[in-house]
C-alpha cells in the first residue's frame, strides 16, 4: 500500500543531515546558553562592596548557606541524571533513525524486558532515598533550630504594601528597613523573626540571608538568620498581595556591633522636637495624618501606616519604591499614585505651603 | 470488496445552507464534532491567552517599564493562567479524548452523547463568563474588572474586602461552571471506556491512550471537585457573609491553600497524562515498534494518579508548615517522580532498536522527551523543600511549570495535531510548514524558558509588574521576551498550516502513518457512525495483526 | 483504499460490559463524595475555633426521628426497585411514594431545625465559623436531598400515569443508587455534626 511516509534515497540523506544538524544545533544552543547564564550570574553582582545582591548562591547567613549547600548537592545529582538520560535520548535518536525501507520491512518488535524495567525502577528509588535523607536533615536544622538566649527578636507584620518591624524587647517600632547585628562564630547574634500579617498573605524574602517564609494573617510564622557579613542586603515580598506587590521591597542593613547599638539607641528615642518645624507639625496634626501614622512621644499613634518617628534614618520611602529625598517625599505626600499607584496612602492634596511645611517637618525626624 | 468504510464521493451531496450547517454544529451530539468544537475553542483561547502573555513579557522587558499599569498587569497574569489551564489545556485534551476514545475502542459514540454536548457548552460558557468580566466586573462602584487575584486567588485576597466589585465572582463562577462540565465529560469518558469497548478489547488490550484517558478522567472526578467545593465556600463568604476563609473571624487562609492545591496538583497530572497518551501512540508508530513495557506504563500511570494525590503541599513549602509536614511532602513529591521518570525510559526503550521516522509528529515528540526530562528534574530540585524556600514563588517556578506545560504538554499537543489532523479532516498538514513551526517554536521556547530559570536563581519573585534595575535581571528578561515573540510567530505558522492544509493539504487516505490502532481502519474523516460493523480485536495492535498476519501481536500477549 | 479496511475477523464473541448508567452514577457519586469530604474537613477543622456565637453543644438537638425517616427511605426505595423488577407496579408505586414522603419529612425536619436555630438562637451562616460550616454542610446535603426528591417525583408522575414497568427497572436502580448515596452522606454528616461535634 502506498504510504505518504515513503522515503527515497535523496530524502534519506536530507533526514540524516537534518538529524545531525538538529542535534548539533541543540547542543550548541544549550552550551551557549549555559555559558552565557554562568557569565550573567557572575556579572549580576552589583558593584559596591557593602551592597549585596539577591543571588541564592551567594549566601551570607547560616540558613541560606545550608540551603545553598543542599542545592548544590541536588543539582549535582540531577545533573548526573540529566547527562545520562540526555545521552541515552540523543544516542537513540541518532542511532535508530529510519533508513530507506521497503514498505514491508519493520524492525524487531520488542515488547519489554522485565530485568531492564526493574533496574530502572530500583535505581531511581535509591536516588530518591538519598535525596530525601539529605533534605530532611536540612529541614530540621533550619526549622527546628532553638532560639538562643541573646537572640534579637523582631516581629514583622506584613501590610499592603509595606513592612512593619517591631523589636519588642528593645521598644523599637520601624518600617521597611531592617537593622540587625552581624553574627560570627565567636560572637553569635542570630535574629529571630516572628511573621504576622495585618491583611493578606505576604512573604519575606532576602535571598542571601535566608529562604523565604510567608506572612499569613491568623497564622504566625517564625524564621531566623545570622548574617556573617555586614552591608545592605535586599529582597522583596514574594507572595502576591495585591496591586503593589512588586514595590514591597526589603532592605536589611547588617551592622557591626557598634553601629547596631548606635542605631538601636537612636531608634529608642522619641521624636526630637525641632522649633523650626513647628508649622509642619501643625499641618501633620491637622490633616488626619495621625490617623494612620505614629510619631513616638507625640499624640500621633496611628498603626495603619508606617511609623515615622525616625523617617530620616531610612534610605528609601514607600517600601523601597523611591529614594528618601526631599522631592520624592514631597511627591509622595501630595500624590502617592505618582510613585506607587494603588498604594493605600491617600493623596493628601495639601496646599503648596502646607506641603512644604510638612516635608520640612518630616526632614527633622532623624 | 467488503469494507468497514462507506465513502460518499465528493460532489454527490448537496451543499447545505450555512445556517443549516451552523445549526448542525451547535446542536451536535456526535463525539467527533464535539471533539472538534472543544479543540477549536481551545485554540481560540490559546491565542487570547498568548496575547496576554505577550503583554506580560512586553511590560517585563526592562526594569521600571510603563507598558501597562500595575492593575492591568495583574489582570493579565491572572487571566493568562486561568485561561491557559481551564480554557485551553483542559478543553483541548477533552477534545482529543472525545474524538479518539470511541474510535480507538471501536464504539459508535460516547456513552452519553447529550451529556457530552452539555458538558462542552458548560465549559465554553465558563470561558465566556471569565472574559465577560472585562465588561461586567466593575460592579456598582466601578471597583473591579477582570480578576486580578492570580489564578489561585489566595485567601484573603479573594474575599470581598480585598477584591471589591465582581471580578473575583466572574473568576469563581467561570471555574465552577466549567468544572461541572469537566465532571460531566470525565464521567462520560469512564462510562464509555468501561461499557462500550468492542468485543475482544479487554482492559489489557486497550491502546495506551484509552488507558491514560481513563486514569485522567478518574483523577478529574477527585481533583476538580475540591476546587468546586472551595469555590462554593468562597461564594458563601463573598455573598452570604460566610467566614470560611475570613481570617478576622478566626478563619484560615491556609485552609484555602490546602483545598486549592488538593485540586491544583492532581490537576497538572490530569493535564500531562493525556499527553503521555499521545506520546505513547506517536513514538510507537514513528519508531515502528510497539510501546516498550505496556503493563508497566499502565501501572506507572495508575501509580502516578494515586501518589499525586498526596503531594499537594509542595506548593505550600513556604507557608510555615512544621518540619515533619515539609519532610513528608518532600518525600511524596520525590516519589511521584519515579513512575514519571520510568515512562521516559520506556519511551527511550520504544525508540531503541527502532527505525525512527522524523515526521513532524515525531519531531515534537522528541522535543517533548528532552524537555519533559528537564522539567521533571527542576521539579525534583524544588521537591527538596529548603531549596524551594529559595526557588518557590520565584521565576524558577514559573520556568519549571512552563517547561512542563509548554515544553511538555504543548509539544505533545502539537505532535497530536500533526498526527491526527489527517484523520479528522482527511488532509495532511504541510510537512514544510510543520518543520518551520517546530524549529521556530523550539528556538523561541528555549530562549524564553531556559533563560527564565536564571532570574529565579537571582532572586526575582513572580507576579511583579516591574522590578528594580540594580538586581541584574534586565538583560535576562529582555531575552525571555524576545523568545516569547518568536514563539508567537511559530504559533501563527501553525495556525496558517491548520487553515491552508484544510483546503490544500494532500489527501490523507485512511492510514497515512501506517499505524496500528482502530481509528486508522476507517476513512478520513470517519463516517458519522464510525464503524459500519463492530470491530473485534485480538491484541493491542489490531491493525498490526491485519497487516502482518504471519506474525500477529496476539501471539505474544 | 488500503487493505487495512477489510473487516475484522470475528475472533471474539459479543460480551457483557457493565451498565453505563450504573458506571456513570458511580462516577457522579465519587465526585460528590469528594465535594462533601471538603465540606466535612472544613467543619471538623473549625470545630472550637469560633470567636463568637453559640457553640454546637448549646444549640444543636440530635434529629433522631428525621434521621430514621431518611434512612428508612433507603429501605423503601430498595424494596420499590426490587418490586419494579418483578413488575409489581402497584407495590412499586406505593413504596416509591412512601420514599418521597419520608424524604420530604426529613427536609421538613431540617427546615424546622434551621428555623429554631435562626430565630431562637440567632445562629446564621454569617454568625461565626460554626454557623458558616454548619449551614453549608447540612445545606449542601439538603440540596442534594431536594434534587433527589425532584427526580423521584418525576418518576412518581410516570408511575401514576402508568408508564413505569419492568423495562424501566435499570434506570430506577441507577436513581436509587443516588438516593442511597444521599443517605450515606447523611450518616457521615450526622456523625460529624451531632455526635463528634458536640
């Protein structure tokens, strides 16, 4: 019977050429991509010695390091599996391509082989057992780590779209930018976070410091980290929480012991009254700002928005959406949608004079 | 000559008025026509979902881009995911099941033709409901539009308080309605396979495609229903003041996650198992050998069906379950990789010693094999829950599941299209356009989804409408976007092939691929009644037995 | 035309496969069981977690009588199906109508209970977690009872106009599978809500 798939000599050569070229092209592509991606992983480290990136393979803290080590182990094993199966696949595709054939010639019809099938069932089972045991150890090491006596305790509360940080034992309330002490083998100073949420689900992810853990309302969570290097570590919310999920950034400043102590004592102080900014303070009090925001030591104790007592100690505003500059602050208060459309801060629609005054006041909040 | 086929010569039937033809299609209960309706509607939604993807990728091309607003972006990724899973993947697979299962078991139609039609139209209505949200989602306060809660609608984001207007309601209702359609189709498939097989076709002689659709249908019954239950609960919360997922009243957001993923994980196996079916049929025919290890393929599929019901919380590794729960789900997730991996070996075993014909269906199948291997391995990586604490909720996951869905499911679907299009329409698809389609799509796919793993490793979370410039994600995202557009061009080539070949393709005849299952014994396209006389089979490859009477399969089974 | 389209040698005799109605109903029952399971899980999970409102032990009264009604309706429908198989049409009709009456009585009992809960104890679906999960679970079941009663009534009408005979006994068997399922669900719901939950 005539079959559309009948192959003539000329077509057979084409098919052979195509097969070789297809394999080569695939290999070339993959190699190039792998090379390129390796380069880009290296290249992605941002410049500046104190500023770190978000590369999960550049861990700076014990949980992140345990994860990275386990990950390399898993990658090696899966890599070996890949090479073996990829090799078998490529071999079978190349070796067993159909030659020119008469309509009636078919290859030997093999239905199966119990021994082979048993082998390729047992070996994967063993691999899974090994992987599982390695993984279970790391799970317990990270999740069930006991909290030592001197650990820094922070309560992180997720909001749409900012982070509230409280240090209950130190009497500090701040927002969006975390300061924690550096930890070392001779002076361990881990930080333990309790994770809560005021509204929807969020996730705390600073890749170089720890794996992510979610902040879920009515479901307190716990995580810890002990950064071994000082500097700024960045991350962001990783669980979709609404319109401005993308701009709920995290900035963790890991400080040496002196800097951390200085920061703590500065944060513990209430608002420093500055006579030159009294007009701005009046604007703040008269325009319902205190319904949402708190200023330590003043009647303003709103909890709906970030605590502003030490606003000027932060490098960014709006959870990292903008640098903390005069112009940005002004724009943010006047029209938050210009910076972060969908943020829950309303546009205050102040007059220019009032706006300037309140910004000047904000700029005294060190 | 006595034959199972009665062909009516072209030109002897009167051309019908188009209204009549349309009416026939709208009221059909023929499984073949319903199959085509499923497939065509899925292709329409594929194009729409694809446009949504291109919008997403254009916005993410570089940091701080302004192509669309955050609101629109969030709607795009929600609609893209929901459309692709519920209104592309499920319908197209149901469509192929509808078309092929009765033919492969020698039946006249599905067990319940009218239920079949009802299920299709329910499914289609669900799709229309979802897209109507663009118009009707505003509600009284202009507060909503298309849903923007992600395709999982995690609690409490889906609650009235955080999703005002009706956008979430359209999402919920669309899925509820199409879910009932899916349950109808699944029941139909099971009843057809168990009750309408032709004489001689014992369960262990069914083609693998039939087996896999049986397993898939049973999974649908157990997987879709938890989602339906959760949707009903969400509606009770939103409309009757219920507190199922109301954390302020003591409710649990985590409960929604459990219910959703008890659906969500088996769902992805519901999607991939019919694709295993396509691969088993196609690789076998184009290697010119029977499938290697048929009983184990069946056993592995059933095993996957059971084990996959116990892995769901690997989508929840970051939510703070205790270490024992995390360890348990790590173990089960890795375990489900075993029967899945075995199948790859069986397909290699099928090709081994064969005479591989590199027609377009086989090209896509080979692509599937390479890509499904990689997808499975990245899945194993994320099964290790600490690794998932970094990789989860990042672009690594997005890369992984697109590798499965596009690199696996879509490639298998393309193979199925090229393989069965001749049977459905009577014309061959153009091999030349097919090769263009394959290579363009392969290049675009790898450009996008190979590279996409890297931003995940570099800390890029998912579902963000923009990102910071200093993180090293810019160039990678640009390449990903370029790949997306290459894939779009390939899809256009595919659609062009479908349309052009319908009018100009070479005539297929009954059996263009020299295949072995019952559907190739009747004309292309098949007559309305399928088989003039009920076939009777003695082995797994009845046409092999007929073509090789000196060496039939029945001797070896 | 290829040689492969010759007719198949008749190698296997025609055979008996399961009835498609029964298989489909079994499929539906499996699917519905999964839905009920989720609602039962929610109920059990939220036991004792309500912040406000009355507790189960304060307000729930075990509906023993109406439960007996529903469970005996399983017996009557079974007997009805059996009589139809033997073409005892009058007996079938009588038992069938009795089944409907018992089912209707059960629904009346549920309605009565809800009336008492709402008006005497102020427990509604929006009161608390208990209210939400209780009304949803019991309500879902009552919905299925209602759907069943509608189908039973359709059959009753056919019976009253003399159209039910032995050739309908297969379909009646399928319908009675559904009714048995509804009763089995009630056993579970009853245990969870009125026995365990209090």
